[in-house]
C-alpha cells in the first residue's frame, strides 16, 4: 500500500468514526428532546394563584370547518385561569355534551352554571385547571324538541367522528393541550350522557375518562351505538386505562336501571367505574348540582394519570400515545 492509499484509508476511517459519533449524538439529542417533551406534556398545571382565581371565568363560541360534517360547526370553550400567562404550560381537556334540543352554550349558561362549578373546583384544588370544550352535538337535522341529537355516525351525519376525532385534532391544534388520552375526558347529560359514552368508546385512542349524568346505554340505532352491548366487543387492550363515572337521579327509574346494568357490565370486564344515585330527577337543577361530582372524579383521574406517567420508565411509551404526541 502506497502513501496515497494509506492517506485515503485514514480519511475514510476518520469520516466513518465521525459519522458514528454524529449519529450517536443525534440519537442522544432526539432522546433528550423526547424526554423534555414528556416532562412538558405530563406536567399538570399548578394550582392557580389567588389573583388568577379572582378573575371570573368566561367562555366564547368558536367555529371550525368540519370536513366530516361538510359544514361550519360550532363549539364553546372556557380556558383555565392564567392560561395566557404561560405559553409553555399544557392543560388537560374536558368535553361536555349537551342533551336533547340543546346547544354549545347550555352548560355555560345559567341553567348549566358550569363556570361557577369550575371556579369552585379550581379554588378547592379538586380539578386541575383544564380546557373545557362544549361541542355542538346536533346532527344535520339541527336542534329540535321532537328528537334527541344522534351522537353516532348515521344517516344525518358522522357526528361521532366529528366530535370524537376531528374536533379533538382542532382543539389540539388551537390550544395548549396535554396530547395524551389519559388527560382527556368526555361527559354529558341525558342524551349527551349516552353520547359521551358512545363517542368515547369509539374513540378510545383520544379519551380514557368518560362520564354520564342521567344517560341511557341502549340506542335504537342498534348494538354498535349501545354502550352496554358495544363495550363487550372492545378489546381489553383498548380499555385498559378506561375509567367511567355514572350518576342518575332517584326519580329517573329507567336511567337508573340502565346505569346499574352498564356499571355491572363494566365490573365484569374489570373496567374501573363509579355509579351513584342522588335525590332528584331529569332536570337542569339536578345536572347543575352534580356536575361537581363528575368533574371531581375527572380531577382525581387526571392526578392518578400524572403519578402513573411520572413513574413510568421513559423507554416504555405506549405506541398510541407516542403517535398522538407526534401528530397533535
């Protein structure tokens, strides 16, 4: 081997060594970025300051272009105290669905009084500051006292996909959300209670906490949209982190019977759930009074998820959550 050949060999060796080191350095940086992202994403917001809590909560209506429904759709949003003060803080998300002949404003207006409930729960530390979304759950027929919304993918529009997947992506894109499903909850009242459970079960990649006030669990559209039946067809892997809260007024005999049956099925499937009966009936007074109960349950689950993720080995990230983080 002549001198020139030896120089070429040395150069190739150095370039190879540099490439290996560069690759290792790049991999280390990717890992560190991933770790930093996890730390940011899994950090629940702290208790709001007294000054932040002194400012009354507000909400506003927003619109987005729904390709699924082929129309402009509306949702209400209430941002947590101090949201605009820290652009790096991320927040859990709660969807609240209205019932029959309802609209996105119902939960926020006096009959739902959700803002008062949220203010109280934030002050007491029972719910981490959260982004509250109230979707328009009506199908293409619109709102009517003669029928309930169809929270399904049916002949009047793919409402389940629009709310359970498309709107999730809109919210992730527009707001500072924790992108993982353990920090996303969906609930509702009456037909919205059924809708939340039904949509949630069809979108378990996006939601792991579901709750229902005075809901039902068998729908005339069939087993596919009847949670008490459909849940039996869902794989244990998909439901392994699912947590469910149910309540009904004692005068709602049919809803209580369905909730009891659904709760029993969940227990048989080893899915964690809570079912409660309270005095009252199918009224806004009942739902106003007991929204705090469901949201306290949600807050507890957020905190449990925080602990679980904090102790989870950084190298063992669940595949669906990683996909969510890469594609917010």
